[in-house]
């Protein structure tokens, strides 16, 4: 075997034996998520605080996030899909789990067997859940979702009127544990829609049997105590988004939340290019001077928005560096000429975290914080703060 073949064989063997090398990673700071939850607990005063962990804990891993929050005292969780609730039950066996999609007839058996509480969005769902309660020996917990202006899910006005007139019959067998609605403009504190929805929600509550109430999520909880009612349900703010900033702008009051997600990737190659040389597909970037270009092991297949091409930034050791050229499926190219010395191959580059905030990255990409987090699917996750400081990866 010649030298080249021996070297190739050695490299292949090392990789096949389970190398710890990771081209990119998403570090999830569980203590930061817990701290953000406790910040909401302090702000909410006597109001209870639930945690929204849908979309796999906003992309950060509900299997790790939910138990950490439960250990911190959170006893109520919201998910979107039935399967999310079924899976979550394994991780928080004693918690209340609310399923926002509701209770279509074919979902009823799984909801009951996994002790999940549906958020009922229509008279049809109320009927399906009520029929299941009629079969069993005990009453079934239920949440009513009232539409106050979002026009998405929830009982519209005509169905609310019917339920109000016939609630004794239609809610028979159901234990109404919550009445909720959802604000559409809560990231804009000055928007008149907030007060309008608050008024509509109070009117709806007056039409229904007495029950705990919930209107505010991450941003809505910042609108004041009038919006808190009996339960606030933060979601994206738990994961580091600024609940006092306009969604997708990165601007607003200082962020009270701690950074919970740090996205990094390693440098694969560094090269010098001359003035006039192009970088990446379609040659959308041409150097105006001799430059140093670093190629980073992260791309849109990892969830980095392609819209950051030629306008986003990354950071090396706290220095912000521009993304140049098109972001491709697996790689990003940076102009690292501003560094005092060229970076090393294998050195970490931050795409999201302490230098580049979640809100700033979302604004540069022309989207919101929710999408930035939930896109990060291929990147291995590393967890800080488990088991008294242990870190584990997925």
C-alpha cells in the first residue's frame, strides 16, 4: 500500500470509529431558558406561567427543555400537534399538557390515553370531546379558545353566541380549566388592536361559565397586568427572543431574556483572493480589494436563511465579519480581511449567539425569531446545564 493510500485509509478509519468532530453545533443553554422562565414568573406576580414548547421546543429540543423547566417549577406546557403532546408526556409525566390543534374526533382516543388536554376551537370539537366525556366515568378537562380578532383558530362570534346560550348542555361532562385567546399585534405595544382584543376577550368571558383565563403570550405579557389574567404562556422569549421588540426587527427595549441558543460552525478553508475575483454561485460578490475569504461548514440545509447572502454577518472571537457570496447548501463564505491575522482552519465561527443576537439575525434575514430557531434541524445540539453542569449532545 503506497503512502497516499495508507493516509487515506487512516483518515477513513478514524472517522468510522466515531470521531467527536462536528462541523457545526447548536449549543442550547438550559440554565438560560430556566432563567428566562423565572423572569416571567417574577413579572407575572400572582399569575401562573406556562411554557410553550411546540415545534420541538422552538427547535432547541423539547426532550431537554421541558424537563429543565419542570424541574424549575413549570407544571403546564403548550404544544401545537397531537404527536408533540404524546411525545412530551414521556418527558414531563406529571405536567398539564395542552394541545392547541384541538380535539378532532380521530384524535380523541390518543388525547385521553396520554392525558392531554385539548384546546377546543369550534363547536364541532366541543361536541367530539363532550361525546368522549359522556362515555367515561369522569369529567374531561378542556380549554376553550375564543377568537378575538386573529381569525385563525378559536370560536368565532356566532359559535360563541351559540355556546353561551347552550353551555349547560354543550359543556356537560367537561371540566373547563381555561378560556384563552391569542393577541395578533402584541409585539407593537402602541397598536390599538391590543386593547380591542382585550375588550373582546372580557366580553367573551362574561358570556361563558366562570373559568381561569389566558390571553398573553411572550410579547403580550409585556403589555401590563390587564393582559395577564390567570395564566401567561411565553414561548419564543424563553429561548432568547426579545419580548419588548417588534417582531422581525431586532429593535426595541433592552432584552430582559438571556441568550439560550448559540450556533457555531468550523472553518474549512481560508484563501486569499485578488481584487475583482468572485465568490460563490452566480458570482454575486466580487472583491474590491485583495481579501481573505474563509469557508465555513454551515449552509441553508442546516437552516441558515439563504436571504443572508451578501448582507448577513458572522463573528470570530467577537469580531463581526460580513457574509460574502451566496449561501449554499452546506457552506458560507466570509470576508475575514478585518482580522489582525487569518483565522485557523477548524476555528469556530458564531452565526447566532452572544455577538449576533437572535433578533438581529432575524431582522437581517427578513424573517422573525421563531423561524430562525425552528429551521435549525440538521445541526447537532449540545446542551449546557444538565445534571448539575453536565453537557450532552443529540
